[in-house]
C-alpha cells in the first residue's frame, strides 16, 4: 500500500511540475525538488521488502534485476522525453505521460497489496 501512495504522489508531482517551472528558481521548485527526491528514495525499502517477501532468499537477486530494469527504463524515458521535446517544443507531454505511468504503477501496487492481504488472511 505504501508503494501505491508513493507512486500516486509522484504522479501528482509530475502533473504539477509544468506550472512550477520558470526562467528563474523560485522557492516552490526547491520545495518540489526536495519532496520529489524524498518520494523517489521512499520507494526503495518497500520494493526491497516486497522482493524479499515474494522471492525469499532470492529476493536480493530479483531486486538487482528490478534495479537494472529501472535504469534501462530511465534511459528509454529520457530519450523519449527528448523526442517529445524535439517534436512539440515542450516537455509537458512527457511530464503528463510520466504521471500517467505513475498512476498505473499506483493502481497495480494497490491491487498487489490487496491480493497479498487476502492471501495472508487465508493462510494466517
């Protein structure tokens, strides 16, 4: 459930980002950077715990693959955002697309948490 909240919050942040960007640095963007960065770091412990819970002793190996996949996804997203910028003249569509992906991640995390809770209730 934590991951669902973090991903949803991240998506909201990405939707707000185009309104915060300006030609000079304002306190609002500094606050955004701090909160958004903490949100990114906050997803690591629940992801590690989830890998450990599902895969047991092999959870650390699985998390390594998750981390590697994350880096590949980040590279593809950065390249895609550059294409969006070149075609449209703005990153706004990239931010909105990223926010949409965060909402998808939040929904999937929510249902995964609900499923795990139901499985615990049956076996507990």
